[in-house]
C-alpha cells in the first residue's frame, strides 16, 4: 500500500505530527507550500491567516512534488485557523479533486478544534474517512506523548 502524508504547517506542530506518521508508516511526505507564505514570526499571522479563512481564499501553491492520485492512503493534516482547516488545504482540496481514497485526518490547535475535522471530511466527499485525530500544540506539550499517540493511531489505521 502506498501512503502519503499531506500537510500544511506554519509553526511546526503539524509538521511534527506528519513526520511521526511518516516514520511509523513508511509514508512519503508532501508539504503544501503557498507561493506567498504567511510569516509565522509575528502576531500578524493571526490577522492574515484568519482573514484568508473568513474570505475562503485559496492561495496559489507551489507545484506539488508528489501526485496524491498515485497513493492508496492519504493522511491529511492542518493547523486550526478560525476553527477550521487552513486556506492551503482549501486550495489542495479544490484543485486536486481527490476521490476514492482512504483518508485519515489530523489537526493541531491551540484551543478547540471545533469542526475542523468535520469540515475537512466534508471537503473530501467521495473518499473513505478511516480516522480522525487532533493534537493540542504538540511541540509545547511534549510530555503529553503526542508522538506516541500519533504513531499508535497511524499504525492501527495502516493495519485496516
């Protein structure tokens, strides 16, 4: 089974989870990178990121290094912005029209994920959602064993 982990990460939390999934499953990694990236260094990231979410913007992405259609199982991850997934994922979902795949969804958040995973699943209609999981700032809460939690979750899903 060919496995791909697709993700967008601004502060590194989602990247951390994606890399742990790839380690345990042998998956390839595909990081979504907008042409015009938001800087994660200042407080303004919340304004610009939230604005993109509210306006349902679809920022242009750099060309993908891997074709998701070549894979059987996709793990797809996003930070939570304004209680939903990020605009780079909105672009990915609309541009690449993923269908008839097994999909596992994950997100990282600083508070409450609200409907993020539900919204992601709705954007991926026509696929089999085999799992969903969220993480509270895994890089800040390393003692919560997020790495072990995600590895066990991913291993269980790959066995399905």
